[in-house]
């Protein structure tokens, strides 16, 4: 079996690692620039690499398009002009599905089939050096087959994706974009707008930035996402987002009315309803927005305490990705925040620090 991956970065490289080394599977990586070939080979994520679209696609049983959303249609068009292997399955990993599904329906792939895909997992790091065979484990992986795709082709891709450890979910393209628009795309817009609102106030009073510690930085973390990537994603899901923004304006108007009329009971009801729904959300499941694994520790301000904690974590081979002192303690229970990339390190750190007598809060 030959698997071709176009765009061997975080997602493409992680998929490659899931497949590489399995019996009778060869993974070929395509790079659009010469300088991208060496990193994917030295990292060992692919068996071979090429700059040629034709060479990568030739005789491929599966083709994964892991390029930015704005380039998906271009690559699908290129593939439609090649003599692909009969029964070849083309899939993508884009954050929107309707636009690429429409494109697939408008062109002829001859004996090949297109099945849209979206692995709902990621990382705050990017590039092939951040690739991991564990990236998709316990994450949801959406598949959106185009009309006319045989069930056997869908089942074949589903079987292949078992190597990722993800939970495959079948969702129609329009429904996918509606849902992901609400739970990912809209929150990114809100975070960016909120940070920019505070930024404008900070231009007149630098104290805004000084006091925006702890919770404000955390809840707006996604505002730091790649601007070009998110430009393409939002434009691709434009119609859905315009409707969601109208709904959002209605929610803001609701709070405006409650405040104007001093309706304290109404305000409490809004938070109560939101709290109930949020408590029903899965806590330990990878989602479309990258999870953070943070611990807050209430520690005394004494010399050597930071080094002591870092040393204990290192002695127990617990990989700490970041350590930060919280200057403002109004909205967090501790003064120190420890961040981990892996849930397992997060769990082990909590158990260790608990055993050492520190007050640890998740």
C-alpha cells in the first residue's frame, strides 16, 4: 500500500508517523520547496520524499492533502489531471468541509474518490518537528464522503485511520461547518476582537496590559493563532460565520438589555444556564481547539522554591513545557502555573506535587 502525503507538517507528519513502519505500507511525502525535504527525512516521518506532484501521486492508494485550507482546491484540481490509480482515495485534513466537497463534485476524478476529513486535534507547536504518532489518539476524526463514494471506499479509509487511535465520526460537510463554526471559528473571532478591544484601551493606558494577567491571557490564548491560516479558514466558512455572528450580536444585546434594566436575576440565569451546559462537556477528550494541560500551585514566595519544584519534576522524568509566575492572583488560585504538552505528564506532575504537600489546583 502506498500513502502519499502532501504537506508534511504537524498534521501531515503525525499521520505519516501513524502509518510508517506498518506492514506493507510505504509513506511518500511531497514538499513544495526543496528545503522542506531534508527535515521530513531526517525526522524519519516518511520513507521517501519528492518535489514532484506526479511522482508522489503515482500508484498511490491513499492521498492525504495536508496543505492549508486556501490551497486545497488547487491541489485537488492538480490531482484531477493525473492518471491516478483506480480506486485511489483522496482525503484532506482541512477545518472546513463544504467548499472542498463542492469542488470535488465539480471536477472529474475519474476512478478516484474524494472523502473529506478533519482530525480534531492539534498542537500549539507547528511544523514536522512537532509531529507525533500520538497526536490523534482519543481525538475525533471527522469524515465527510462526497456523494457517490462507494461504502467500500469509505470503510477502507476508516480502517486505515485506526492506526491513528482516533474515533472516526461520519458527518455531512454542511453540518460539519455549522458545528465547527460555532465551537472553533466563532471563538477565534471573539478572542481576536476582545484582545484588540483591550489593545486599543491600552494605547491610552498601559495599565490594561499590566493587569491582563492570568485568566484574561488564558481565555484569549487562541487570539495568537496563525493569522494567514485563520484568514483562509474564516473566508472558507464565510456564510456560516455571518449567521453565527448575527446570533452572537443577539447574545450581546441580551446582556446589554439585562445590564440596562439592572436585571440581576436575568444575569444570574444566563451564567447558571451556561454553567450547566459547560459542566456536561467532555473534560478529557481532544477537541477542535487545542487543549492545555496546566496546573496552578499556591506556593510561598520564598527563595529557591521555583528551582526546587522544577528539579523534582526533572528527577521524575516529567516533561515540563512552560513555567510562569502569575503576578495578579485575582482570578487564579495560585501564583505559579506549570504547563505540559502531554496529559500523562500533567497527571504525573499533579500526583507528585500533591505528595509533596503543595496545594495544586487544576
